[in-house]
C-alpha cells in the first residue's frame, strides 16, 4: 500500500483508516483541521448509532498534508486537487495515466447528495472544474463508478434545484416543516433518498437563509 488519501472529513469516508499505516495517510490541511475539530463528535455519534460495531474505532489524523499538484506514487501519476463545496475541504484525484477521476463526495450518482457542511455556490463551481477534466472513468463518493460524467451533472442539477426550491419556499414565507413537503422537480424525484436528503437540506439551509435575510430583533443591530 503506497498511500491513503482522505477526500474529506465525513465519518463514512475516514473511519477505518486506522487499518492502514498511519504514516501513509494524507489529506488536505482543511480535512486535518476538520478532523481535529469534529472527529471526536463524529465518533461519539457513531458509537451512539452503531454501538458495538464501532468498538475499537478511533480517529487517526493524517501524518502529512496534501498540496495541489502531481504526486508520482505506486506507479501512478496523480493530480491532487484540494477543493471545497461538499465540505470546507474536499480532495479530488485524477490519475493522469489511467484517466480515472476520484471525485469523493463532490459527486454523487443515483443517490441524493448530502449537505450538512456544504456551500452550494462553491460546490457547483468545483463541479464545473471537474467537468472540464477529460476522464474516462469517474468514481463518485456514493453510487457506481461510470464511464461518463453523469454524476457531475446529476449532482449539479440536484444542488441547483434544491437551492431554488428552498429559496422559493423561504421567500413565500413557508416555515421549515412546510418547505420539507415542497415538491421536487420530476427528474430528481427518483434519485435514492431524494426526500430524506431534501428534508435534511432544508434543515441545513433554512437557518443560513434566516440569518442572511431576516432582520435581527431584540436590540442586536447589524
Ligand atoms: Zn461527505
């Protein structure tokens, strides 16, 4: 095993890394910071959910930080692209010899994207950049590997659609519960966990809209 890259700090993408040589684990600086800040609370939450299945699982911090550029390792020539959008720090990797693009959770395919740490504007910008890469195979963070770039288009379509629906609900004065019941565009309803993730996204994005657009009360001047 030559190297382990952590694409972002979400628990389903980092826990279990202790199975590898700690000296070979690497991630962008923002992922390391995110793990320092959030890793133990992710671990607590996972113990609460998974109980004994989590026994012995610990947060292992990467020993080195990824920087933008090419890494020749393990017979591969990897273009390392620290970006952001799905979280504050995401890593995409392009294998320049095989044409394989590993998108991490910057791309989902046939499974609704998750947004607890997302910045949708940044995310769609990053997707535009990934879309310009001439890959011949793409591995999304969730969903099957594919020979096209459907994951990039579907993730972008989903993000733009839910942003529009949520903002429209907010501007119409609907509360969060009402917004959660809003219809999704027909083409997106069939994606796995569409309603579940849309509901979660309302919970993530409504408070941001409220703090950005509602006047403060109670004597706190902006
Ligand atoms: Zn994630």
